[in-house]
C-alpha cells in the first residue's frame, strides 16, 4: 500500500537518490505486496474449475517433452477459461507458424 511504500522511502531518506530507487525496487516487503492479489495454480490442479480469464504459460519445453501428455495438459489448461484465454510465450509452431 501507499503507507508501506512511504515508510520504506522515509527509511532510506539519507541515501542518494539513485541508490534509494534501487533499494526500493529490491525491497522484499514491497515486492511481496505487489503479488499479494495474484493467483496461480497448475494445469492439473485446475481440473474441474473454471475462471473467466486463464493465462497459460508454455514454459521450457524440449522436443522430446512434446508428447501426448503435453496435449492432455494443454487441453485441461485451455478448457478452464470461460471468457478469455491468454497463451503466453508459446512457440509459433503451436499456432501452425514456423519460425
């Protein structure tokens, strides 16, 4: 919140501006606060649930990881969305495009 941010900045008032900015950016309490309202679950854990918006991140995949289990996982993940689906960092091949 603003009160926490103000408290952190006030505690660093004696530091040079550039150093203070970097320390504020790296403060573990402020960074924890920024993700306070986020939610994330695995594709398998999401089975049975539905959400209006779903973000599916491809993550690291090697050629030999692309198998039937991956397709099942993707099916489970993408069918959780009721309104919007966001596919993040997917390789163009997943969309029929070659690089």
